[in-house]
C-alpha cells in the first residue's frame, strides 16, 4: 500500500502508544515518513493503551494490563501498572496457548518472552519497548519520536490519529486501510485487526507484505475520516514457511 497522497501533504503521524499494537496501528506507522508518539496526554480508559486482542481456540480474547486505581487521570508517563496482579504470567500463558502451534511462534517468541519476565512500573515504558520490538519484527523503518508538549491541534503536515483507533470498533472500522484476510490459527472465519503478534506468528516474514497490501482509504480530499472495511470477499494470503 502506498503512502497517503494527501492534498495537504501530510507526512507525519501523531498517535498514542498502544499495548501490543493492533494491525491498523502498525499499518498507519509504516505509511508515514515520521511518527510522533503522544507522550504528554492523560491516560484514557477502555482504549488500546493498555489492552490488545488475540484469537484463542474458543474466542477473541482481550489482554489487559492492569493499572493502579485512582491514577486514571494522571499524565500517561506517570501511569503505574498494578504490580500486585500477575498479568505477565497470564498474558504470556494466553499467547502461548493461542499461538504455540502457529508456524512462526518459535521464531518470534524469544523476542517477546523477556518482556513478560520483567517487572514493569510504568505502562508507557512497557508500550514503548513493545513498539520498538514490533518495528524491528515488521521491518518498519519510519522515524519515531516522542512529543515534548501536548498539542491541542496538529501541526501543519501532521495527521492526527490520537484516540481514533478504538477497541469498540476494531472489527469493522479501519483508519489506515481495508483488512486483507490471512490464514489464522483458528477459524474458519477471519477476524480482522487483532494484535500484530497474530500476524507475526501466523505469517512470519510475510507480515510486512500484509501491511503494505491493505487497501488505502480515499483521503484525496485532504480530510481525516474513517474508512469502513469492505465486505467484499478477498482471497487470504498464503502462509510463508521458512
């Protein structure tokens, strides 16, 4: 998928951090020359900031990083994880149960396993480390930096996607292109816009090909608008074996 050719020449994406980012998020990052991660916002509940979705044998399951009560209105970099809960073990156990038999789990698991063996204090630090790993595994070369102040409005040349990706709409609403079906572990029905780890474990080196194969929304008018995924059938990508 080619980068957006907007009438106002937007080349920089402004967006928040996510926990184990969804595919629409990663597709957006690879479409822009630069990405500014919102580091001065306040935490927002019920968002991708502390949750992701993976496909298990019986359902699509949400993995949520618990945060301390009473801290929901803190600046995002000050938001603390509730370390009394054994979320690392539960998340890694779920990921292993869901993907241990996928073609590329053994290849990518060593990159992610240390994250779940470490004690994290701040949600922002956890998400930043996971984004760094995802950029490496998806071979995304976009320049990524942190904002130094909170922008109430985007600067010229920025596409403001802050809080535009919502878990409540994840199955049908896509900001950065239509989902293309690929072979998933459990089926037969394809589930779109899961965490990027679903694609990595199932497709391996073809994961980046998938990101660029998503059909871009028509933003030729220069307006920021959501794009509803197509209901037309699309042939799934084949698995690429090592």
